[in-house]
C-alpha cells in the first residue's frame, strides 16, 4: 500500500471544489495525507473528509492557517470559535470520519520499499503554527510586522487567526512545538523512521517565495529546523507555500505538496494534470539522488520535476505568491 499527499486544496474556490470531487484512490489500501488549508468552514472540512475516506483507507490531516480562521461571515454555529476552540472543532469533524489528526496516537505504516522488502515508518501528523522567527537576524520580533509592511505584506492571519486562549500566536506556537516534540521523541524511540507531517515548513531554507519574500514571517518557526535529524525522519511533508518542490537535506526527503489557488496551478492543468496526477507519493516514494547527502531541490510546479543543487539559480518558470496578503 502506498501513502500519498496533497495540501492547500482551498475548497472555498468553486473550481478547486469541483476538482477535488474527482479524487480517486490509487488502491483500496492506500492512504492520503491532507496537509492543511482545506478550507475555512467546518462544513468544507466535512465534505473533504467524506470524499477522502471514500477513496482512501487511511486519511491523515493537519491544520493549516485557513482552517483556524474565524471570519465574521462564518455560519452562526461556528462564528464564536476562535483559536484553539476552532482547531478542536476541526478535530471533532475529523473524528467523525475516522481521519487521523495531531491529537491521535501516531500510526505505524508497513509498506514495500523499492527492493520489495517490507519496512515500516511511523506517520506523525503535527501542528506547530509559527512564531515570526523566519526573518533576518537584524529584524527584531517587535519590528518584524513593520518590516513586512515595508513591502506591503500583511498576512490575512493578522485579522482572522486568533491565538485564544493564549495571549499571542508565538505563545501558542511554543506550546504546540513542545507538545509535538514529546510525541515525536516517543515515536522515534520505537526505532522506525518517521514521516513528519506539518502544514508549515520545518526549515527556513526550504522556503522560496520570490514575489513575497517577507511573507516568511508566517511560514514556520526556527524551533523545528533540526527535527528531521533529531527524530530520524524519512520524509517531511508540508504545504503552505503553494510551490511544489522536493528537497533532499541530510539524506531526508522534504516534500512541499500544495495544490494552491486555481490560478496558481492552472499551468499544470493546461499540461493535462488534475488532482489525482498531482498527488505526491510519500511512501515508498522516489529513490534518493545519486549525489549522496548533497542538498538537492526538484521543482514540481507544472507536475514534472527537474533538479538543481542548493545555491544555484532560481527555477526557470514563474512561481506564484504564497497565500493571501
């Protein structure tokens, strides 16, 4: 059985919603990772989980920033849900469909590797949020929002993502990171490699958003930079950036698996891709590059990948901005 992944399907857009309705499982025993930003409403999550479970035996979900939004236009029954309360309401929708979340015990996944041997990995959905630490060292936390606004960048999160009951998102992030580290350490102690799933990137050097570089503030926390080595990860799965790419760092595969807003994946669609062909195979997944542990990036913006070493020129096709500003 194989494990697939996709993120940032943004079902509030009609065309994305119609596309996700075409989702088809590859095999009855396969699994699917939904790495955040399905939509803002609980009803949207409910529909997405129903479709996913209809087509995949196991489904894993982690929240993105959009699931945590509390817009004034929300239905009356969920308008009052803010911060942690909104997250837990999403978790309850997932439980209804037996979708696994960061609140569940991690699952051990047995599969065949590229040599045909049965091997195992622990599937670890986590939720970290962000703490504005993806910024230059000379920019202080107190001044970082002003720094972003110098380029006209202000995330919608600042108006719609509440930290309740915590005082700040930074404080909520610190609590989430500490809780995740405890669970990941227990999982790593089992001796199997981990598949770490989080909406936000774990490492700042996997972020390439040239149109809105200062949006990095809302893209993660430096507290997770070494998790792939500390917890013996086999694969790290994330979304959020709307820039599909595969990185090999320290022998670990990092997969950014976003679909994105309709305009952002239109080029892939024009080349014949759909939601099913853009699912990313996580396990067993591709073989490591032949260059050993040298960092390598493959850009998959149009569904097909091409590689380069870290530090080389940017991709040869235009990248879309990450999220809304």
